[in-house]
C-alpha cells in the first residue's frame, strides 16, 4: 500500500515530502511492532538499546554520556532509563570514590541472561519484518539511508 493511501490523501505528495512522510510512518510502524514484541519482556526499546550498548562494552563500564552517544534515539533520558534497569537488576551503577561525579554503569549477570533470552526473539523479529526484502535490497536500503543522513 502506498503512503498516500495510508494517510488517506487524494493529492499526490511532492516526491521529497512523500519520502519523508514514508520514512516517519515506517519508523513509527517498526517502533510499534518492536514495542509489541518487547512488551512480553517488560522492557522498552530504549532500555533494550541500553542493555545492548553495555553488552557491547565487553565488560568495561560506560558512563552516561557514552551511553547517550551510542543511543539510537538521542531524545531518550538516559539517567531515567538506567534507573529503571537498575530496579530490574539488569545493570548496576558505581560511583567513583575519588570523584563523585564519575559514574560507571555496567550490565549485570542477570542483564546478560536477560539479553540471551530476548535477543533470539528480536533477531527473529528483525528477520520477519525485513523478509519482503532481498539481501541486495537490504544493502541498497542501508546505503540509501546512510546517504540521506550524509
């Protein structure tokens, strides 16, 4: 279905607007589906992203600014996300004794186990949602999205 039908407009959108509306609609569509998948695990997309970032640190702690830099959604309140993950015992925060402003965040063993449980479901979801595209089309799509941002 084309974007004009989805947003129920009779007018043909200018090509640049059509592309932007299509991207925004698709981003929201994907986010809604991811949220639905993650709801079973009682975690948000942003919290899941923080866990993946911390896992990618390979045992080294991260500070809030490192996490924020690597977040997919830069609008996220990183402190609040980390606080929620601490309450779930998925991450821990350590305040440096010599410099109280230095806060180090690491993923816990329970966080690693949680990712081991959730990651296969997310991998399957990612494959399912992109299943209408060939490998070549996925490469082209990624290249076009990179080009758009540059």
